C-alpha cells in the first residue's frame, strides 16, 4: 500500500513556490508543529494529516481526505502559506498523486493553547496505490 503521507510530503517538497515560503517545514501526520517550533521565531509551516477517505473499487487508487494547517506569525503570514499551498496542490498531479482538489476553502483560526494563527483547509486526493504483487 502506498504511504500516502510520505507521497504528499514528497510532492509538496518539490514545489518551488511553496519551498520559498515554508522551506522544509512541512510536517506529516501532525496536528501541530513539533516541540521548539514558534511561528515568529521559526517561520511559516504546514502540518497535515490524513483524516479518512477510501479507495476505488479495485484498490488501484487511494482517496484520502487530508487536513492541512498553515501556520504563520500573523494571520496574514498564515494566509500566505495557505495560498501557496493551494496554488501548489489544487488541481495538480505528479508522480503517484493523480489529482488533488480543495474540499473546503481555508478558514483563519488561532490555536487555543498557543494563540498561533493558522489557516485550516481540507483537500481530497487521488493517489495511485502501489501494491506489492503477491504470488502463492
């Protein structure tokens, strides 16, 4: 089975516009950035996790629904990270990601515990399921 979070992160790390804003601060399968991160001190970041989904009838494609949180020192910076994520991912395809489409447009929020600004957005993806062929 394809490692969907790894495929998504690899795809995002190959997007120059996104890298110009968040560099390599893209954290898979996380609700919040790792310990030691601060938006003001470290810079914008993106956390994402697969929140569910399914597969097509034959299991050839996975259909994950993915939650993204785009962090910034201010609401403006968080929205900049969101916009470059949107531009990098929406209606794109490459390698095993065959399609990505926004499910809900971004909503600017604040983390209750830290007060950090972030934009919450959900994407639906179509990912090729690279299965091992088993004999016997």
